[in-house]
């Protein structure tokens, strides 16, 4: 059913949503969506940083003793 909406159908839906909710409500809603996406990206980045920090702490130094003395 949703496979054959097309561009005219999407435009009609957009106009109906605009009429129902108004420009101000839609712009504030899109602002909230943007904040949510930003918070999600920040959470993913923080999680990745935390995992990298944990893996760095558990990493072992496998350099031979003779090589350590040269550095």
C-alpha cells in the first residue's frame, strides 16, 4: 500500500500536516527532533570513547625488554 504513494501523495500529506499542526508547531517539533539526533550521536560517541579507553587500559605492552631499554 505504501509502495506506490509517489511525489504527489507525499506533497498532499505534507500540506495536510502543515494545515493541521501549523508552521510554528512543526518547526518546534523539528527542533526537538534535531536535539534528539544530536544527543543520540553524542551518546554513541561517548560510548565508543569509553570502550576505547577500557581497551587501552587492558592492553599489554609486548615490547621485548631490550627494545624498552633503547627507547
